């Protein structure tokens, strides 16, 4: 069975698709994407202070190493206060992501076509879009909480994006980063298995760089129709379940078969003060 179609339809688990048993892994302390929101200003001032104190004759290479270490130590110090583990091998991804944010580089968006939309009193209720058949880098994780799962998945994908791939290149951030979640039959609880997915930039679509991490896979997802609704702020189990209920109510009269799998699309940096997200429902036949 095709793993991507299986996952999007809420069928088999990652372990089942590999012929393995699905045993829960022990929970670990991980920094949530939401907790990084407040770090931006402190991180900027911390980095600026470190640069201003560097000796005039210090080499560029030494300064870059020290800057990378300062960023890592800053994140680790904050993480310890939240009982969070930010491993040392995240130093380079953190530096590349920070540089990307500071330079305000344009991020490539997932190609899609707007089919229709509905508004009420100037407020967007939903959009119906067609997404092309695309290649994604995906990882499925199963931690104690949704926040832990997306954090672990995001950090592993960051390593892939930041040169831990067969090309050895920094692939660049694309938007949105999406997570596929599943709910129970009455849509009151998120199941523990979460898939985090990164859209490969167009230049890599025909020949995707292969991940060095065996837990990450390159998957071709079929073209699909999604109903999307924007929302701002944090993403956790409570907010996601609330957004699912809201869009279900909005789409109620359309009698759309959506199943029990949903997508959360994040368009802004994990450290952004004002984050923009969307909830996606997949149209099924």
C-alpha cells in the first residue's frame, strides 16, 4: 500500500507500513514550537552583544564558530528552564534557520490553485484549493503529546534541510510546514501518531536529495483538493480540535467526506511573534 495515500487517509501507522509493530517510544523533553515564540528579541540582542565584544583581529571563521555556539547555548539555556533537550547537533541548523530569518529570504510556497472561497461580512470562512502531485520529506513520530511530536519531527527535518542529505546542500525553507494528525471517531482526541512534512523546493522535485536519517522518507503525495481555514496563534491539541470543530461547522451544509485525518499548515517561523496557520480538510471520494 502506498505510504502517503495510506497516511492521508488515516489508515496504517508508520510502523505498519514498514512491517513493524507500533510500540510507543519513551517521552523526551523537547522544546515546543510555541515556546520559541518569545525568543526572537532576546536572541537578536544576545547575538548582537556577542558580536560587539569580538576582538577586532579575530578571523571570520572563528567568529562564525563562536556565533553558532552562542546561538546553541542560548537555546539550550532556555530549553533547560522548560526541561527541554536541544542537542548539540542542532547548532548548524539553528544558525542556518536564524540567518534565513534575519535575511528575510523569500520562502517558496506549495503550488496550488484556488478553486473557490466563501466569505461572510468580509471574513474568510474557507478556501477550496487544488494541490499538485508533489514530493515531500516526511517523518512520522509518536510521542506523549502533540507538541513533543511536532518538535521532534521538526528538528529532524531541519537536519535534513540543513545539509544532512545526499546533495550536501542547504535546501532552503519552504512554506507551509505541515503536520498530518488523526483524531478518534468522535473527534475529541488527537491520536499520538503525527506526521511532519516538508515540501521540497521545485528545483529538487524531479530528483529529491535522499535523507541521511533513515526515519525520514521521500514520499510522492497525489494531487488533492483541500478545504482550508486560517487561524492565528499557537498550535496544540486543544487549539487544533477547536479549529477542526469550527471548519466542520462551516462546511456542514456541503456534506463533505473528510475522514479522520487533518492537516495543520504553518506559514511563519516557529519563533515569530504573530504566527499564521491553516487547518486543512482533505476532500475524499
